C-alpha cells in the first residue's frame, strides 16, 4: 500500500497508488516558487484513513469510508482542507492516561468535516465497545446474570478538543434489569464511573451513593 500524508495527523493509504503523491510534488514542482495547487481527493472505501485525535495518548481513528476532500497548497500559507469524510467502517483506539486502551468499533455514517484549517475539523462519530458483565453490583438484583454490555462512545466538536460522552446498554438483559440500569445511569458521573469499572475490570461497580 502507498501512504500519502497530507498533514501531521491525517493519513490516506491507497492500495491503488503506484507512487507517493507528495514525492511526485517534491520532484516535479517547486511549491515555494509561487505555484498554487488544488487537489480534489476522491476518497473511496479502498483507502484507509487514519486521524490522530490525541498524539500523546494515542487516541486515533482508523477507518474506511468515502468523501470528496479538496486540498489547497499555496506558497507561504498553511495547508487547507475542505469537505466531509463519511465512515463506512472502522476502529477507534481509546486510551485513558496510559491506564488502559480499548478498541471501539466505529458505527457507519460518522463524519469528519473540514472547512479550511486541518486542525479545526469537526467530528461526529459514534463507536461501540462490547464486553460481558453481571449488572448485579449496580442493580442489586440477586438473580442477575452475566450479559453482553455495550459501551457507546460519542465524539463531537473540534478535532483538537473534542467532546467525549459515554452511554451503557445491555440489550440482552431482562426488561427489569434494563429499566434499573436506565434509572441508575442517568447522569454523566454515574455513567463514567461504570465505564471506568467495565474498562478496568470487565465488571460493574456499586453506585457511589450506595
């Protein structure tokens, strides 16, 4: 596969390219001598796109999708990107302060939109991590059993400082268990407490107020 880096944090990898595009530009054009270049990059599902959200923690989106991205290169000006990239499938690597890292499956339809400044991209992504846990410690049900648990990660806002939110669902649990979970997980602190426990121990934890 040939890797075409458009900036320090976004990479397009296309198996169909025979040479590195930037290498061609460096060899055949001298951008510093007043040449302005506009490119329309037609990203298709064959291309792998990697976007780093946090270089220090390693939080990164690796995906396949499609979109038409315009790239502008002008002398003495920063790189500009325009357009929307839509995810068809992918993985989001989520790392919390080096304590642990989890791979989330990115849901189809998420978007990354640029309107000039590459670092000012706008994100609208939903990703899911699946584990298995017994909700008894949280719900207090002695009859509860281990069940698949889905942790949803919602990423929105700016690329350099995105908004992060979580949700927890247990779609195969009994209706009673699901109702209790919905009642107990009704604030961000309550959800975040359980997310941390699920990540660290694959287990729920008693709510802090109990």
